[in-house]
C-alpha cells in the first residue's frame, strides 16, 4: 500500500500542474483582452464616438467573449463526454491561443475603418468559444483522478490558473505601460501581450499532449455508457441544476470583473488615478486570491462545498458598499484593501467549484453539465457587469449604483446556493461525489 501511495502522488502533482498551466494560459488570453478594453481599445477601435461610448463599446466586445463561452462549453462538453476529456484540453487551448495572437495583429480603425471593430468582435467570440471548453476539461482532469477526501484540493489547482493568467497579463501590460511613452503604448505596446500568447500556447500544448485520459471516462468508454447527446440529457434531466449553479456563481464573476476590469477604467478615467498604480493594486489583490485558493480548498474538503459558497456570497453582500467607498478615495492602500477583501470573497466561492460542479452530475454528462453551468454564470455575472457598472458610475459622487447592482447579484447567488445540495463525500451519505474514480 505504501508503494501505491508513493506512485500516486507524483501523478497527481503532474496532472495538477498541467491543469494549472493550461488554465493560466487560457485565462491569460482572456484577461489580456479585458485589460486592453479598459485602457486602449475604445480610442483605437471606436474613435468616432465619445470616450464614454467608446469605453462601453470596448466592454461590449469584451462581453461577447462571455456570450460565446456557453456555446464553447456545449461544443467541447459534447466532445469531452463523447470522446474524452483529453481532446478538449488540446483543442480549446489551440483555439484560444490562435485567436488571441490574431487580436494583436488587427489594424486599428484609422487603418481599415469599421472592419477593425468587426474583426475584434469575431476574434473575441472565438476566444470565448475556446475558454468555454477549457474549464470543464481542466477540472475533470484533476477531479476524476483525485482521491475523494482531497478532491477539492486537487481540483483547486485549475482554479489558481485564472489568478496566474491575470497576473501574467497585467504584469506584462504594467511593465510596458511603465517603460513606454504614451504614444508608443498606444501605437504598438498594447499588442505585445497578445503576441506573447503564441509562445504560452505552444508551451501549454507541449505539456498537454503528454496527459492520459481520466479513469472515469475510460470506464464509460469500456462499458459503452457514454451519452449520445449530452446536452439533450442535461436539458431534460438537469436543467434546474444548471440554472442554480449559474445563478450561484454569478456573484463571483461579478466581483472579479468589477475589481479587475471596471475599477481599472473607472479609476483611470474618472478619478484620474495613474494607470500603473491601478494595475499594481489589482495585481496584488488577484495574486492574494491565487495564494488563498488551495488553503480555502482544504476547508472545502473538511467542511463541505456549499458552506464555503454561502460564506463567500454573504461577504459580497456586506462588502460592496465599503468597496465602492474605498475605491472612491483614490488612495492606493485603501483601494487595495477593498480589492483584497472582495477577491477573498470570490475565492471562498470559486476555490471549491472545481470539485463541486462535477460532483453534481453523473459521469456521462459531467463535462457538459459542469461547463455549461459555469459559463452561463460568466454571462450573468461577467459579461454585463463592466457595462452596467460603467453606465451606473456616470455623474458626480461615489457610484453607489454599482454597489447596489453587485449586492443584488450576490443576494441572487446566495439564494441559489441555498437550494443546492452539498456534495462532500461521507461514509454515511454517499452520492455523486463518491461515484467516480479514486486515485
């Protein structure tokens, strides 16, 4: 027995590392667009409108990526449930990487006119398709290999990927912003992070081609019990579960993109806070979220998944007004404090979702069900938030409307999580969490 344990540990570390690296690269691709939308895409691709309308239009193209993500989860979820989790990991990374590099090559409005924002829109849609497939494949890679008593911990590694990807994207943007002149940054500097995505994608593909298929899917294939139309089974038998998970996770998305995208545009344009200061504050908060993720995951293994989600939503409800008040000061230390607490509330929910959502579905439809619920939450909480928050923050005084909007989403999420079951495996109450492979 001792030998088996020693052999399983390196395997799980390797799988977790590959999963983390992949999500980091794919979310780097996704986030670098959000940063560019907040800083430069408005004047470069929508120069014929007012600065406010340009920012809203840039955030509109940003939101298109979220609208594409549920479609990507349906497409890649079908592949994952019919043909395996491993093909999803490779195809989604390749698609997102190519689209991101292409964004960095699109000429601006001054060069090709209306074709510029149209191309931007199409490539953002393709980015969203790829990312919609990435999350389901990555979390199932770890969840379906992990031992039941440490499933949340191992499944939290893909959830660290977004923080790593964000820090990479904003770190490169911050470096370029600090070292280039304004003219250089607007001319070509903003494109460099998009070009860098090509190198990251190549490294990720090299790593992922060496992965093995998960035990749960191998068993489905061997027994010929794979779903022929996973989406149809989800719609017929699990639609309520999909809607509840989407509503539950919406608050986390809303908080994340309020901190990382809307606050960046609001503080630089209306409060006149230096761009590099804002990027640094946001990076520190997201890095704190990444560090806290595996620690919160351990609590999820010990105390359950749903309790952590309920706690995270409750913190969001009580923290949104203080967050807006601290942001309004324009003082880096106070803004950072507001961001860190908000991101830790987000982490309390999302650190456990890599295990929680797959555990809610039977193996034959797990890739589709978990991914569709997760990415629908992105539409509810991520796509609309920068647009609504930008519109609600016009005029003098603190943007209390933004705080009210976020509080309302958090209350919705709190109600959804209250209606979901917990899935922590126990000897007394076996359920979906105990049905699939243990390492």
